C-alpha cells in the first residue's frame, strides 16, 4: 500500500497542475449547491474530512457545499442515492474499501458498480485496534489468550465494513475468538467501546486518536507496516505476529457514472487543491491521516484492487465472516 500512496500523490499533483485548463471545459458547473453524501453517521472519518474541506471547496467552486449524512446498510443507502442521482450535483465521500466490499457481501445490491465512477482519493488513515481500558489485555498475545477463555465483543462500522473484515483477517491469522457487534458507522462503534459496552474496536486513526489521547481507549495495535509517529510506543499488529497485516480507512470521492467527464475532472482538481493546502494537510497529519490523491481513473482502479483483496479475505473466512470463531 505504501507504493500505491506514493503513486497517488504523484498523479494527484499532475492532475492539480492541469487544473487551470479544466474549469474552461466545465464552464458553468457547478451551477447550484453541491451535495456531498456521507454514508455514515456524524463524527466518523468520512464526516470529519467532509466538514474539514467543505468551506474551502465551496469557496473554490463558488457554490455552497451541503453535507448530508445518509446512513444505513453499511454505506449502501448513501452510495445508492449517489449512484442514482441525475442532477450532476451529488457526490459521495466515503471509505473506499467499504464501497468496494459492498458488492461482495450484499446479495441484492440496489445499484451496479458501473453506476459510479472515481473522482479522487483524499486521505489514508491507518486502523487502530483499540480496547476499553478495563480489558485485561494490552497486546495481541494477551488478547488472543483472553479470547480463548471467552470470546471478546468487537464493535464495527457495520457488517461487511472494512473494519469488520479487518478483524476477520486478524482472527484468521492469530486465532482470536470474537463476537461481532455492528453499528451504523465507526463513530457509534467507538462510542460503544469507550463506554465499555463492547470490548474491542478496529477503526480509523483520525476518528479514534482523540479517544486514545483522552484515556477512554487503549491501543492494542496499529494496522500500518511501520509504527506511527503519533503513537511511537504502540506496536503494529504485524509486528505482534499477524504477518504482513495492513489495513486502514481510504477516503475518496465518487460520482454517478453519468456525470460528464469535464465536471468530474473539475471536481477532482478542486478537491486535490483543497486537500493539499498546507493548513488542511497539517490538520490531517496531526490527526494521524495522510493526504492521498489520485486521478479519476486511478480512483476507479483502487476500488477494483480493494474488491479483489477483500474477496480473498471473504473466501478464506468462510463461515467465520459473521464474526464468531
């Protein structure tokens, strides 16, 4: 994934450099407020990023940005409303991994993958595997041993979400025994674990770090290949025996496939300019997220790669997908 992030940054820079020519191709768009759909509840990573970039994006496009949290079915409700929009002013900002997973775990998906197309990636935030402070385990070895006496309850952003399948992947490699408790988004899952109702949660660092810093959650492991500078004493999950494990929340933007190419390219250029602004980048870095941009085609290619990756995990998981081992 490190190589992919570097490629995205390089390509995103090239697209931003060409931005001056794009507005002329899409003159007059947007002609009214742009609606950004967030398919998860307020307070999660997608919502946080949308509200961080909303005002400067609106200033750049000379139209107000309306952020709408349209939750349900692990992001499918929001994705469906975007895929079927015909107004050319509706976009989706979401966890791209969960978007790629939906067709794999939903029998009757109410839209086709071909109904949407990529615009740009925005940011990557590693997952943190966190526990309620009262849990009698502080690392993977202790956690696995504890789970064999009684399965631990793990909250997630929803069945089939990237953090749900991330725990499935961890369990397959470590022998962790667990019970899945799905919620409507990562913010609700985190709140439940911080309250002590569930014991464990795997969630994006951007939304999780404040709860760790406030002492309401403790870190079991970080989902990057290398440790993060913001939590230098927190070991990675990979170094604790879950070989090569890496996951995270990859935030990006997609639009209806029917949106004219010039409009999508203008939107991509504007988003890249905003997300790469020093003050926005600094705020994301402080929260544990990396700016990660891409061309529209690279964004669609990323979705295809994530679809393949998680199909592999689902195939390996078999009956364990429901979260009980």
